[in-house]
C-alpha cells in the first residue's frame, strides 16, 4: 500500500489496542452468514436488512473462506460486514468488539472530508476545486518562507507559490507544503505528532514552508486534509463535523458518529472518526449509489465520479482522498475490478466499494504488528464466491 498514515493517537493508545487485539470469538463462524430472503430494494437509513448470500448471487460455502481469513488471530480483525445489493450477507465481530462498538478509523476520515468538500461546493460554500485557498486563509498572502532541501531535485517553487495552492491541491495531496508523515515514532520529525501537540492544527499547517510548486508533487499529508476541514470554519463559522451532521450524517442515518476536534474547535480532517462497522458501511453504500440516498442526492454524482479518478498518470493510485485499485500490491491479474476504490486508516481500517459488483465491505482491525493481512487475497476470496 503506497501510504503512511500516522497520528499522535498511534503512540498514545498503542499498548491499549495491542492488549485488546488478541481475543478472538471462536463461535462467530456459525453466525457469520445471514439468513432470510431478499425482499427487494430499500434504503438502510434506519437499519440494514440481511439475507442468505445465495439470494443475492453469492455462494455461502465459498464466502466462509473469507470469514476464515479475517478470523485468523494473527490479523487482529475487530469487525467485518459484507454487503451485496444493499443486504448484509456476512457479519462478524471478534474479542470484546460487537455490533454497537465504535472503532477508531484513523485516516478513513479523509474520505469523509472529501465528501463534505463536494457537498460544500454543491451548496455554494466554495466556488470550485480551483479556488485558491488564500481566499479563505489570508495568512498565506504574507507567507514568505520557501525551503529547498538538497535531496529534492524538483525545481524550487517560484515566488508567491503559496497563493497558487488550490482546494484541489489539498484534495490530491499536492499542496507543495513541507510535510513529513513517514515516522510517528520520531516525535520531533513527524509533522502529525507535532500538529497533534498544538491547540490550533490549522495554524500549524499554515506555518509550514512551501517546498514544491503546488500540483506537481504528491506527498501524503494529514496537513492537507486539516486545511480542508478548516475551510468550513473560515467560511461558515461552523466546523466540518457540524456541517456534516446536517448534510451527510443525519440524511443517511448515522447521527451518532463521533468526530474529534482540536482545541480551537476545528474538526480533525485527517483522522478522529469513531463509528460502528454498520455506520461505516452506510458511507460506503452511499458512494456505491453515486451519492444518492432515498429521494436525495446527498453528494453530487459528478463529485463521486471525480473523487475516484487518478490524480495523474504517475499517481494512478489516489483520487480525492480515496485510494484506488493500483494502490493494492499485486492487484495485476487479480479478480479485483477496475472500479474498486476504498478508504483506509492506520492498522488497516478499510471501507471497500466495488460498484460494478454492488459490493461494500468494511473491515475494522488492530493490525499493530502483523504482516499477514493482504487486501488482494481477502477481496479475491469474496469475489470468487460470486455465482454470476
């Protein structure tokens, strides 16, 4: 996977998560597969329906292999749900995790943030992705710092480059702002750790020097995601989470979702969401339906499409804060369809969306020390169970 996702929470809660990761409920296999008939299309706003896998074109015995894969105690799965055609066909929880448990999803929050930006543009809060962010962060007009280190071979950014950072640059992790997210164990060098020690996360990101011309270099940055979040405070005076409650979470039936903020009241754009497995699944299902929910276009259909387009030919594994199929190591020649996209958080929190197969798969985990988890192997087991 071509990403490194680090946060202060990793360091603070590492030992706690590791202790809770080892208990496995050995009885879940008997209850993993759902029963009952397929009853037609519906919207799961107030709850999911379940049915036998065969009712929606999947083989139960083959699907159990996917359960066995996630139940391996070496991969520390906490919760799993598999949805086809809007029905839960497989669901399992492990250890002290259950249907009602809220699990931290770390960088899965970035995909939620992307959705809110799309809704914000649709609501005319922002003009377009081409808006320079200095419209909202006038501090950038006064910013003079340009830093070029010897190990960078790109041309240094020209004068006034910070004025050319756009909303799209933030969405595609190409702001050009200096950011190191490679090693959270190095408290001094990690910008994620340093940001998390601040009262105002946005101000920390704005203090970073620009080292690349915006839009030219991809660099995974929770700082870029934080600036996306701060746009809502600057434009409307309400946080991204408050905006999301009215325009995203309540409409799809997840009003109790938790999203942390910094001390300045700004939603943490790069992490901080805690939700149940089924709540995460609703978000994935919304994207599988092109942003439509009941009689409402919650996210513009065009935004959903654009969000899963590659940043460029060279960055074909990332879109607007969503990961794309080429980010999966060994995907070539696999059964995984071209249109597969997914949200990812540290310790392999994952929401997979495969529109062509009407599949949404959510896995929450505490993969702290394991190298056993392989997304291609896991998804292949599910796709091999398709009867059609």
